[in-house]
């Protein structure tokens, strides 16, 4: 749910929810790579699409990644929908 809520927040230009505690635990681990691989052996979880995995593993930092190409985290996405009256 965290990734979905983060995506929604990015779209609205709102602050993201706090990261799940499991990511904080990985960030604090002595061997972050092993901790990450132990929890997610296939390396796949939508949860991680919201964060820069390199920063998490190498520096123990939770650096948000945007879901929207060309936008920064927290920047509101322009509404590109068409006006049905046109």
C-alpha cells in the first residue's frame, strides 16, 4: 500500500506517507544488501520502486524516487485530461 499511497501523493503534489518500518530496519542493518536480499530474494517489490535502492544499500538512506517521468517528488502533476465540452 505504501507505494500506491506514494504514487497518489506524487500525483497530487502532496507529501508522501512515512516509509514502512521494514525499510528503516534495512537502512539500519549492518549488511543492508544481505538484509534486503533476505527479505526480498527476487529483488522485486513495488515498495522499492518508491526509493532509490542504491542509496538504501550503499548509504542506508531512504531517497524517494518519483513515479512520474520529468517530475520531482512532491511536484504536482499537470492535469492533461481533455475538457469534454471541447
